[in-house]
């Protein structure tokens, strides 16, 4: 079974409370979603392997550490996942971005893939799927499936707010995928929103309500 980790660092909790407030406007919401994405990346990448590298400082030769192993692809699920990309890129500027487009049928609440553009060497990369909300888990499950079809073996999922139902759905379909969240909320409501959640993340990011 993949790990489910709540990254409840005080800075993350504080920033999450700001974006939960209904009076927080798109400008601030967008900025803070990015910031939380960056802070989460710091924690998610704690176990990245290191290798020795010989360098020369102005004083002399020394052996130091650099990140070894696979390169990262950030995979935002359109459109709300885009809100987390810049924050992750600030921590890992060399990461590539592979975008996957899903929309949720407002009646059935089921996700549909309509766009997928990945780096050519995605199968050799570690993928970090990002989406602010893990509600039913339908979109994230489809995005993970789409990556596995393209040969990706190493996948992590980062969300801001997770519903217990969504966590269970991912763990049932993709037990090899670790899930990281800033919060595990109470429940998924019948209308598809997470309670207490933060509302529609896409609308709040892009000011489309
Ligand atoms: N998607 C959102 O944007 N918000 C929710 O609460 C659930 C799914």
C-alpha cells in the first residue's frame, strides 16, 4: 500500500487557512496555492537520493553532494493543477511539465481525459501529479493510469485538500502511488465538493465564478 502523508507543517497549515476563507480573492489565492505547492515539494523530495560530486571552491577541491537518479516531471491536472506548478518549479527549476486535461461531467461527476502532452522521456522520469483537490479520486486515478500507459513507474500524487473517499480510491486502484496532502478533510459531499474544503479550486484560482 502506498503511503498517505499529511504535510502539516505550521506554514502549510497557516497558508491553507487563508485560502479556505471565502473572502480570499483570486490574486492571493493563486499566490498561496503556489507557495504551498513549493513547501510541499520540499517535504515530498526529502528522500531523493544523493551522489558524490567533486567540485572546486575558490579555496580548493572538495567532494560534495548533488541529487542523483531520475529527473522529475510535474504533471498538473488541468485546470486547477496549474496553480501548483510554479511553486514546484521554484524548488526544482529543472523539472519538466507534462500537462493532462480532465474535465468533470457536472452530472455524473466522472472525469474525462481530453488532452495529454508529456515529455518524450517521461517513462524514465519520476512524475509528481499535482491537483489541489482530491475529491472522488476519479481524475487523479485517470491521470495516474495515463502515465502508467506511457511506461511511467515512479509516480507520486500531491494535493492540497484530500477527502477520505479520494484517498481510498487511489489506494485501491494504485497502491504503488504515495499520496501527499496538506490536509485530510472531513468528507466528500453529495454535490462533489469536499467539506470543509475551499470551494471550487479552479474557479478561485482563475476568477471564473
Ligand atoms: N474540486 C474542487 O475544486 N473543489 C472540491 O471541493 C472538490 C473538487
